[in-house]
C-alpha cells in the first residue's frame, strides 16, 4: 500500500461512492425497521381498543341485567337473540324498563319501550330517549342466550312459551366492529321470574 502525499490526500470518488452506498443500505434498513415497528404498534393499539370496548360493553350490560327485577317483578320481559327487554332497574334516580340492542349505526343502546305501549308485568317507566352504552365504539353484533334450569334457549317471553320467568341467567356476546371474534360473559339474574 502506498501512502498518499500532498495533492493525493483525501478519498477517491469510488471510495466515497462505496461509503454512501453502505450508509444508504444501513439507513434504509433502519427506516424499514422503524416503519414496521410503528405499524405493529398501531395494530396492537387497535386490537386493544376493540378489546377494551367489548369489556366496557359486557360490564355495562352485565350490571343492568344484575340490577333488573326491582319490586319483586320479573327481570326479563322478552329475550331474543339480538335484543333483550329488562324490567325494573335503576337508572338516573328512577326505576325504568328498556331494551338493550344495536341501533342501525352499530351503537350499543339502551332503548325506550314507548313504542310497545303497556307491557304488563314489566316494572318501571320508559326512558325519554335511547342511551349509548359504550361511547365512541361500534359493534357488528350483540347476541343473547338465556339460561334455564333445563339448558340454554335463544328466546323467551313473559307472554308466550318459553317463559322468561324460567331464565336464571344470560350469556352475552358482543363483537366490536372489525374484531375477528366475539367476547362473552355469563350474568346471573338477581330476581329471575319475579320470585
């Protein structure tokens, strides 16, 4: 190897090109790795938000189901796979009755029963307007199954068989919008059948 002297000091154009190419490759790899980690973090946060909204929904519905049945009246008036009608639960300082369902926008709401008129055996007054139970979250599905001493049923009514008076608990499933699967919980009724 020959030492450079005087005018020959510095780097050649080829050496500079090699160094810049290596720096470009390393810089590209670092940028790619950072971009991937940001993408993975965003996906994780989205999944966590969906999980959190499902948990909040299950907590709210579970609390309402457990509180239903005030005054010795039945807790459930009607149960279908996609909604249920709760009777006699405290809300905003009074005893009300309402249905839990998804609205047309995918919001999980506590809806008034005003359009049903008189609902015999269902304690409480009607809510003045629907109430969004999980603000800022939408759901693609909500499902209810009703547990009786003889097994699960998918619907019940106080006015026709199978009777909601036999229901001792509710299995609640919610699926947040965009979630690959649903979340579920079992809730025992405090006052099944108004006993």
